[in-house]
C-alpha cells in the first residue's frame, strides 16, 4: 500500500478507535486522528514484526484493518493515560 492509503486507513482507524473508546480526549479530534494514523503504522509494523503476518498490498485486507485499529486503540489508551488529566478542571 502507498503512504496515502496508510494515512486514509489511519484516519478511519482513528475514528473507529474513538467510537470504541468514547469519552473526552485531551487533544480533541485532531490529535485522535493523528493517533489513528500513527496507530495504523504501529499496528502494521507490529503485525509484520511479531505476529509473522506481513501486511498485504490490498487495502481491504481484514488483517490490515485489524492491525490498524488495534494499533490505534493501544496508542489512544496510552495517550489518555499520559495526558488524560490535563483537561480536567481543578
């Protein structure tokens, strides 16, 4: 897949991760989208590196989507753990 396809996949994966993990995010929709894009790259890399499941060139491969969404979920959870309290009023 091209870099543009990974970015599009990451945008969609970020939205799906946000739907699966509702709530206030410290960075809003823009940061959540960027986390989705990074999650797609991380998920694809982890899938290829540790699960011995290379990412196909096919955009509609189920394993590619699962890896991207899983990577986005992991990064979103880590981001909330690190910066989740920064928007709360004291």
